C-alpha cells in the first residue's frame, strides 16, 4: 500500500525531507513549490494510504484554501504535515482542527523534523540527510543538529550537502533532476556518488564565482538594500551575493516568470532588524502577490510591474527599523 509524499523542490532541505519519507515509508513522491502546493494536494493518488507534506509553508492569502484541502485529504487518509516556516498560534490551531498530525518547529529544518518523525524506520544514513537540510537551511546550530554533527566528520557533511546544493542549483529547472536526486538520497547514496552530481557541482562552483563578479556590475543599491534581475535558477544565491557586493543588510534577486509575474528571493544579514518572511508577506499582498518565509530568508511572487513599488516599501520598512 503506497505512501505519498509532497515536498519542497527548491532546496536541499525539501529534497532531503522527501528522501527521508521515501526511505522510511516507501511509495511515491512529488516535488513542488509553494505556488503549486494546493494543486499537488488535489493530485494525491487515490491509492495513497498515507500522505506526508514536508517543508512547504503557505501564506496568508491562500491559507483558508490550504486548510480546506488539508481537511478534505485528512478525511480520506492519515496526513502528516512537517514544516518549520513561521506559523501563528491561530494558524497552528486551524491546521490541527483538520485532523492532520502536525510536526512544526521553527528551531529545526524540515529534514531534521522529518528524521525525528520517522527515526524508528530509518537506516543509519538518515542522520546525514537530516544534517544536509540543517546546514543548507542555516539551522545546524539547533540543539538537535549540533548534537548530531558531533558524531560525524563535519567536513564530509559540509562537502556532501554543498555538492547537493550546487548540483541542484545548476539543474533545478528540470523536474527530473531533483527527482533523481531524491531517489539517490533515499537509497542512502552519498551525493558525490550519485550520477554526475560531483562534476555538476564543480561546474556550478565556477558559475558562482563568475556570478559574484557579475552582481557588482548588474546590481543596484537602494538605501539599505540591493537588488538585481537575474536568469539564474537560484535567485537565493544571487540575493546572498548582493549582500557582500554592496555591503547592505538585505539582498533581493528576482527573475521573470511566465504570465508577467516575477519571483523574488530575499536574504538578510544579522544587521537586518525586520522579519523578512513576515514583512514580505504583507508587502507582496499589497502589490497583488503573495510571499513569506523565514527571518533572514524569504521569497514572494508579484506582478513584474510592481517590483519597484515593492522594493521601495521594503526599503522604507528597513529605514524605519
Ligand atoms: Mn526548509
């Protein structure tokens, strides 16, 4: 009887979470982004005997619909929802009312929470997958992750999860690629030994080096933030590079998507005094879009014509903080 997993397609945390669910429960999985989460819930196979949703938050604008879909799904099959994106107490209560089992904690990454949920059914290698998510989501200083890290060669963990992140950044646009990575990880392969992943990661290292030069000439400073339009699949990386290139507290990188919308990634340094996820959720809504995320890493999508207005709003929030 097949279990079904829906997890985040964009980063190592989402992929590691999916691999952990597959390793523990078998069955099928789908990788998706926030925009398509509701559609993926609708598309859960009728034969599924259980569903786990990992590393996928939702924002205020479609929260009621999300809760409605969770409720309908939970009537059919047992549902476990594992996430670490910020949720209000009110939202948590609403999710719990749907009958899903909620594993939510903002102190750990989704892979760590997934590992802890299915620990009993996982092989030894599952601990490494939990750490890959923790390091790449900047959550390896949590009590669980730092304790786990003590039992490994730290450099091996850093190397392997970076290989994974770089190979994903290079090939993430092709759905089959992250799917292939999840299959390899679920069979407990080290990232460097999956297919051509090691070589792809090194090629991406060169892309990143060139990109770091690029952002200096193509980025624009606006007060406490810097922004840039990019074609890179990993807008998060570009946002990060802007922080260093311009010495600002917030970097924003965006790319155009089909249908006149733009997808933005935001990254902040410790100098940034606002919660980027909460702020961008509110600002994006005012500009006809939606967004959310963590304190120092967030994202949103808005009509492309709203970008300048959105950046100006974000900048004035930074000035006021
Ligand atoms: Mn995550």
